[in-house]
C-alpha cells in the first residue's frame, strides 16, 4: 500500500434516514462536521482549495482514494450492501476488471493481498479487516457493526499485473436499525486505549508533506518493544470528514532495514489532500495484541501532547 493515492469524484451519499430507524429508501444527506469538497472536473487531477492556494504557495492538493467505486479499469462489487446493526453478517465482495471478471491474482503488500477498511460516516466506528479470498475471486469476512447508519467500505489492493498501481476503491454500506447520531470526538493530541497512552506530535498540512510522530507508553513508561504488525511497527489510516477521502500511510522505514526501532515512537510522513477535519487511526501491536488509537485532527493545525486526552478507551476493533 502506498501513501500517494488519487483524488477522485465524490460518490453519491448513502441513503439514510435520521428518525427512529435507518434503512434503504429514505434518503437525506449524511450528518458531518465539515462539508464535502467540491467535485473535481477531471479524473485524477487534483486542484488546490482556497486555503491551499493562498496559504501554501499554490501547491496542489495531495491525492486521496476511496471516493469512487471504479478506477483504473477495476470495480468494487459489494455483494452485501446492507447489514443489520448488532448482528454478525458475512460481508462479501469481489474486485472486477474491465471485462467484468473477478480478479484472482494480487500482489502481496504488507503480508496481505487486500486490506479492507470499514468506517461509519460519522467516523466513530472503524474496522481494519483482512478477508479471505475464494478461488473464484470472491472475498468474504464476518462483520458485526455496533450501530445503525451509513458506512463506507474501502478495498486497498494492487492487482498482480505488470505495471499495475495500488488502488483504493470505495462503496457504501447500510446498517439497518435504530439510528442515534453521534458527534465526532474533538481534536485531541493524546488518547488512551486498553491501558496504553498514545501521544501525537505534529499535524496534517494541506497539500504539503508533514511528519506525524506517535509515542506509545503504558503506566507512564515508554513502550520500547512494539512488535511488527503486517510487516511494520504501525499502520496509519486517515479519513476526511464529509466525503471520507482515504489515505493509508506506513511508517518511515521498515522493521529489519536498520532505520527503525521497535518503539516507543512511530514516525509517518503524510500529506492531507485539503484542509478540513480528519480522523487518524493508528494500529500498533504489543504483547501479541493489536490496538487502535484514534485521533481527530484539523489539517493545518498542529497537534501536541498538551491537549487534553480523550476520555474513552478506544473503539477500534480488528478482524485478522
């Protein structure tokens, strides 16, 4: 998987109703903190927003992914577009080529052929999953989403074809049930998850690369023996509030290459495609268990450890 991903046209918002229940057929716009960015006129051509043009010397916005269901001759065919909140359901999908055939050959990247992200539209619920592929190209994995509402499914993969590039395709998923909107957590520089404290130093910058340093500690002491998870000491996914534009970046350096150590600091370089509010989801592994630390940041504003820590213990869950 690569940090650089294309910015594309925003897919149509998932049909939702914000009364007593959620289901397909009663459509209103999703409730989000920030408005979705304007549609780009041409595919794959990133254009700077007002802040990027005026405040950053005219730099173009960085590419993002997951905003459309088809790209580069490939399509995400989500065969399970609806589930029931709180009920374990088999999520099934396939990646199809330009001829409509299910893709059955992929490049392995960070120990997996495909990485699947499921996130709620309000960016409160997050899953990093690794489904199983059948011989006919069908991917599947059981999921249980805790709340009714709109979700986005992201498939991050690279076809095993000469010259093929990494792609992130996105599709909408609906979880039926009684819907209760939740507010996105406020911007934070320190979070607690399962007894660990994770501090974020640095921030996202619209249209420019910046370093994000995440420090892991437990009981007031730095954790110096983080374990590799999927070939890295940490994985970071960033999703933009509004349209859920997707970025997936990996640490600077890889385990065993001599440039990184197993903690407590994990360093990333990332570029925000635009100004706005983002949710960052850091996966790290320690003592055989994977944990997810979740941050809310505003692109263009530095996040430091002096900010108040989040009160919750983290909600990210995994399927491996």
